[in-house]
């Protein structure tokens, strides 16, 4: 009888996925694709989005900018997880649309230095004193001025959407683990700042849903006032809990290092930053093309050496460091390729990437810069999808 009960327990444990003898439950192995997506380095997503943002700054062609926005949106739609910080992409899109509308509104109200002959509307003009020369309120609103403002506003909107894509795809907690020790404290502050908006949006959505279930208004001034106080209370509670957690983990505590190492670290870091600034200025000017790249490389090397030495003040250990594999190289490389090809196109064919508005002509889509922008879609096909990535 006893042996029959034991055999029954073994059969029941086998059916429920539990090992005999009270072991841990059996878990089905994760697919190789899901494992690769979960282990993709978050820095690769940031490098990809920064490459797209750099490409957006090299053109005012609305067709190319719309193609960049569409490519970033498609990758976000296919690889965004269900984590709270991944919901911030919609907020960035709304912010980009608001920036574009504000840019157009400023052009309508304050005018534009772009001359134009196609007058759309004439507003009443307010006379201003002599010290406000160059500024006007009202007057003629031309199609050329609106088109010029729309091109520049769309460039800034595309840059914001690329940054929003990085926020939606890269886990801030995992990105913080990959920072060097010298940037750990700064990285924590940046991560807290970046995750503030997603948590705030999630709180507002949760409280509005709760008010709708109770039959109370969630829109208008009254609904905003009723939701604002709980959101503020939740933000304060989260801040206190975060401060206690950071203090318990030794945030801000540094190790003793010799004075010689501190002075060397400061000199290398400041010298590296100055070298990066001088090298970047040299690359952007025609006169400094010969020394720009060597000075920039020397500045980057000195800054990295300073960060390496600065890491001695904040000794840290990493549990399961983030691997940088083939998928990460492909993702980061696609963003860098888009930025490099658009920069090359802006030098080879500046008229195609910066279409004029006087005379008023429709912008054309340059073929090989458009093909270069399509490289931004590479992560959508090479990175396996994993909708259950941990936050």
C-alpha cells in the first residue's frame, strides 16, 4: 500500500512538471531566438537610434525624414516589449508632433526671413519699437516660409522619434549595468530621469482607467485635478523608495585612490574632452580637415583612458555582464551605416538632401540615399522577436 502511494505521487509529480523528491519545477527551454533577443545588448539599440538621429540632422528632405521615421517606427512596433518603459514611444511621437506644430505656429505669428511670393494669408501686423528690428507680429504668411519651417521642424521631430525608439527598445536597467565604473553615478541619474516619464504615463493611464470603472470623469480640468494628486503621491513614494534602495547599495561611496591617480584621471578626461571638441570642430570646417580626425581620435583615446582610471574610485562587480554578440554588431552597424551614407550624400549631392523652397518646387526622393535609409530596417529582420523581455 505504501509503495502504491509513492508510485502515485511520482506519477502526479511527473504530470505536473515537478521532479521527484521535491525538486524544482521543470521549465521548458526557451527558444534560441527568444534567448538571443533577450540577450541583445541595450547599447546596440542606442547606437542604432543615435545613428538614425545623426542621419536625420544631415537632411531636410521631408521624404527622407519620413522614411527615417517610418523605419524607426516599424522596428519599434516589431520589437517593443511589454515593459512599462517601452510605452514611452507614443509620448515621444506626440512630443515630436507638438514640436512641429509649434515651429509652424511661430512662423505664422513671428514671420520668417525666407522671402516668398505665394501669400496664403495676411494677418494684422502689430507695430514694434525700433529695438525689435527683425521681428514682426503678424503680416503676410507665405507658402515658402511655412515649407521652410516645416522642413526644419520635421528634422527635429525625426530626431526626437529616434531617441524615443531607443527608450522603447533598450532596457534602462540593463544599460546601466554596461556603463563603466566612472560613469556609474551619472548613469544612475540619467536612467532615473529617463524612466520618470514612462512611469508617470503608466500611473496616469492606470488612474484614469480606475476612474472610468468607478463611473467618474477622467477628462477635463476636474479629471486632471483628481488624477494629479495620486500621481504626485506615487511619484514621491517611488522617489523615497529609490533613495533608500540607492543608499542601501552604497550609491555615492568611493574608494581611496592615490592623489597621483586622481590628477592623472582629471587631466586625461579634460584633455580628452577638449580633443573631442577640437577634432569635431576641425571635421566640420574646411580648414581643419587635415587635423580634425587625428585630434578627434586622440581625444577619444584620452577620454577612454581617463574613464578607465576613474573607475578605480567606484569599485563594482557585474553579475552576468551583457554580452555583445553578432546581433548587436549588426544592429549598431546598421545605424552607423545610415549615418555615414547620409553624411556622404550631403557632401556629394547637397541639393537633394536640402531641397530649396525658393522657387517653390516639390522635393524629390534621391534613390541611393533612400536605399541607405532602408538599412535602418535591418534590426527588424536580424534580431529575433521576444515580447517577454524582462524589465
